[in-house]
C-alpha cells in the first residue's frame, strides 16, 4: 500500500468522528427545536451537511485507492448514516491506516535498500 492510499484512509478516519458528533448534535437540536424555543437546526444542519459531504468525498477516495470490496465500502457508508457509526468507523479506520502506514514505510525502506526484509 502506498502513501497516497494511507493518506486517503487517514483523511476518512479524521473526518468520521466529527461527522458523528455533528449528527448527534443535529438530533439533539432537532429535539430542542420541537420542545423549546431554541432553534440551532439551521446552523447544525449546515455543519453536519459539510462534514457529511467531506466524509463521502473521502470515502470515495479511500474506496478507490484502497481497492476495498463492495461489502467493506458499504460498511463504511452505512456507518456514516448511523448516529454513532462514525465512532466505530474511526476505530476500524485507525487500525487500517496504521497498518497501511507501516506497510508503506516498510515498502519504501525496501525500495531504497535500507532494509532487506
């Protein structure tokens, strides 16, 4: 796995948790709008919308670069539309990005003749 693939996975991981937080806050704001005079739905809706679009762009990039199967890509998409799914996606992507970075560093070291492994 190359550095660009590892970076794509890392970008997706970094946006997944904030996207999940914004989704939860949007749900809370929706409830507050209906039960009180507090209406932050337009602001939180915009914030969540931007983060969700970023998640989708990074998801497509990671799917393309990492050559994920349809099932794995679908899993990360489904996790993005669940209120707390972004936290689970972040955890899975963290493990995947760490192993991808380690593999990329090892491949680069072998290519430059630093390591014979």
